[in-house]
C-alpha cells in the first residue's frame, strides 16, 4: 500500500462513515437505545464500539496510550454522529501525514491486556478498514430491522457517486 492507495481508502472510509451517519439520523431516539439481540446490546453500543475501535488505533499510532476515552455507548444519535465524524477526521489527518516510508514501517503499542505488540502500519490500516466494514454492515442490518432502508456503503456505489 502506498500513499496513493491509502488516499483512495481514506476518502472512501470518510464517505461511508458520512453515509451511515446520515442513515442514523433517520432512527428515532428510542430505537437507537432499545435493547437488541446480537453482539451488542443496542445500536448505541454498536456505534460506540465502532467509534472506539477507530479511536484506539489513532491513539496507538500516536503513541498516546493514556489518552483513550472509551465510547461504550452514546446517549443520543446527534452525539454519536458528531463524535464518529470527529474521530474519523482526526484519524484521516493522521493517515494523510504518513509518508510512503512511514506507511511501510512499523509501530509498537500495548494491547488492551497490556502486551507490547509491533505491527506494520499497512497491516493495521487494512484491519481498521475491514473492521469498520463489518460493523457498518451490522449497523445497516439493524437500521433495516427498524423499517428504514439503509444507504448502501459499498465501494462501487462510492465510485459511481464520485463520477457524477
């Protein structure tokens, strides 16, 4: 992965977070907080996890392990949307500042269990984009269960929209 490849993924990632946040605005407050069956206890908790995951990797890449607020859930959709977009923007700024040499290099961080790990930036970035895809799919599924048509966040739809 070089800087040009990364830039495409960054732009796509920001687009899909914006799209899913648009969809979240269609969910009523009670549905956002209501208990659901599955990996997470509510849509609020699922969004909190997605935001936290992106944030912790940003903190790790910046070597700021002591500055990790955990977003376990959000009290309302507006806070969730604003926080996710802010975290994504900070994450994108960090990635845009990496040069090709740094991108092919490694960084060390501590896992949640305290183990010191070293990974390549490229590998972690692929993990982050993959992880986000998984949870955005879960969010879309839950939104559909509320009777709302989810906005497609597939890469091909991003490309088509970008062409228009």
